[in-house]
C-alpha cells in the first residue's frame, strides 16, 4: 500500500494549493496575484517556470515586512525556488497594494506600490 | 543523532529564526514520509491517499504556526509531526465513524415504521443524508420533501400529497402516489444502509 503513495511532486503540489488559504505563505500571495485562483500550470506559464518551482515558492513563508529583512527574505526565497527576486517582490508588493486598497489605507498602498528592492550586498549566483 | 534528525533540527532552527524558505524545505524533506507512516498505519478503505496527504499538510501547517511547541529535547521533529498527524487521523476517523453510525441508526429507524414518529431529533442526520446521498436517493425535488416529512414523523397523506403537488387530487390518487414515493425512498434507504 505505502509503495503506491503518490509521488513527492503530486503530494507537494496538493500541499501548495492548501497554502492559498493561509496568509503566512507565498501561496496565499500567489493566489491573490491570480485574483484568488491557484492554478499551478497557469502560474508556471506566467512566470516562465516549471510547476515544481512554483510549488517550492508557494510553500515558502512570506518575506518579513521590515525594510532590512524584506530584501534578504526575498532573495532567500528566490534562491530556493528559482523564481527571480524581482518577480517575487512584485507579487508581494502587488498583494500588499491590493490588501491596502481593500482596507482603504493609502499610506500603506503607496509603500506597497514600491515594488523595487535593493540588491543584496552580494547577490546570490542564481539571480 | 541521525543525519535526518540533525537536518530537521537545523530546519527547525531556521524556522525559529524566520528563514522564509525553511518551511518549503521542510515540506520537501518530510511531507511524503509522514504520508507513508499514515497509510501504513491505517486501512486504505478508511484513509485515502488524499486524506493522508491533507493530514500530513495539516500537521506541518500546525507546526509552522506554532514552532515553539516542538521541544527538541523530547523527540525528533519527524516523530513530533507524525504524532500530530496521527492524532488528527484518529480524530478524522472517529468523526467519520460517528457519522456512519448516525446514518445507520437513521436507516434502521426508517426500516421500522413505528420508530418514524420518534425521529424528530434526527433532523440533522436527515440533512446529512440529503446532502451526501441525495443524488442516489432522489429522482426529483418532491422526493426531498417526502423524505423530510418522513423523518419528521409526518403521517398525514394529505400533507405528503400537498408536498408533491397533488393537493387537489382524489384521495385514491393521493394514496397511490404517496405510497409509491415512500416505498421507493425506503427501499433506497435500506439499500444505502446495507452498503454503509
């Protein structure tokens, strides 16, 4: 029985979809980016990546918001998933902007709209 | 300390430190092994692969919400996560068993006309049956109404007839139509009860 356990990729893809409902995870921001939907194939196509990279990205926790940690976290997520730091930062900032828009917080919206991040002192080689 | 235990302990340390990619690495390292433990421990008729996958995910999400609850001095992270997942599995299977028992009791009640009047406390179970098995029990919307009346202990043929749109029919037609529907529904419920 246990030999017929679905392969790791299938199991992780299902787990990644669950993160679409949990604001702690990048999966939640990806779903927000896709206006609530979480279709691995669609996201992979949009990002020009394979689905495994999107699964790895979705299962990462969201970057911390403080300026000194945000860039570090984004680069760590990028190094792990293979998705570019710029793309990840854009997804995070867009989700933040949408959340601020919904809550009517214009100051937060302006901050969130700045989707550029400073490069790290030594950029990881994968970027 | 085994290599895996040391690797997981290092991931735990990174999670506590706020490393955002550590959660993804943890899923990759340990999700499927937890699923394997769960499916080995339970009959596959009771616990599907999807169930096991969801339970493993639940355990990991629970841990990631409250990583400080894990005490590395007391167990390995793998054992801790398996314990969480097994606990949730038992809860899930117990909840399902209770639902099945409720449904069986309901069907047994239905098999005995004398008990139908005593079934007013089973309304919730009736709704469960309607939502879960409606597709195989009912031919049309009137069947749903008839079953609800049966489960409410209704005896009056005119009430049944009104519910199925035959309020102005002759008494003989009402009796025939209501009996046909009730007999058919009871037969299907008995068949369902035997299968559960």
